[in-house]
């Protein structure tokens, strides 16, 4: 009687499947962290575009535009006098604002910022990840990584 050695044993198959599942789990953890970082970065890019839009709208329509940052609902809204709501954007669940309450940034009809301030963005572990600085002057603001 001859034995055929054409297949794998059950133990070998279980070992290979176990190795594959460990590698996939490790890759999944890295992918989730990369997705969170991308989501946060995309949110900051969108916020930058919205701030420039608010400034341009204020100068074009010769009206004040306020960006109201609602830290309780993790969103910001652009509102123009006499024109209503311009935009609303919600923060990703992986970010939050450091301050509590309502923060308001106002662009005058000349494109200037009325109230200079710094807004901090925190991650889930309460570590600052971004800082948005509004300077006094002609609508100047910038983001920094902390």
C-alpha cells in the first residue's frame, strides 16, 4: 500500500491560516490609524477653504461674516449678515476642540479679522494635534501641527 503525499495536513493548514490572520489584523490596525490621520488632515484642509471663502464673501458682498465654532456639537458654521448660513461642517469623531462653548471669528467687510485668537484641536486622548492661529490684520490665519 502506497501513501499519497499530495496535500497538506490539517495542522499545516491551521498554522498557515493563523499566520495570515495575524498579519491581516496588524495591517488593519495600521490602516485604521492612517485613515484617522487622513480624515483629520482633510477636515483641516476643508476648514482652511471655508475660512478663505468666508473672507472673500465678506469682501465681495461688503458685509460681515461670522464663523461660529460650536464646541459642544463639534461643528462650525459660516453666517453672513443678511445672507443666512453659508456653510456648516462637522468635525470627525476622532477630533474635538479644546475650548468649551461658542467661539466666533468675524471677518469685516474689508476682509479683516475682528477678534484674534488661537483654536486648538485635540485627538481622542486629549493631546493637541493642530493649532489654528488667527492674527490681527488682513484676514491672516495659519495652521500648525503640534
